[in-house]
C-alpha cells in the first residue's frame, strides 16, 4: 500500500497506528462548528491518549467550501 501524505506533503505509513484505536475526522477550518469541535476533540484525546487513542483529522473542502486553504 502506498503511504498517505500529511498536510506538509510528507509520507505517513499508517502501520504506525497498528494496535491503536483511532477516530478519523473530516475537518473544515471555516466551519461554524470548528472551535467547539476542536475543543471537544482535544479533550477526548487528552482523556484517552494513554490508552492508545489517536485522532486523524483530514481537511475536507467538499462541504460548502469551508476548507479553502492549501497546504502552505
């Protein structure tokens, strides 16, 4: 399987997450719920990070063009 790219364009081998529980989230920086969502995701991560929990957030511009930024 080809590696995935992170926001800076670096390869990410998803095998580093083997054995962990993770939440995959689409995010949009200009969504009206961004601040509350990020706050709640941060709280969730802090609560469970020592148990192998990870959050993978992927920017998505498909919902009302609320993530218009590029990788720069």
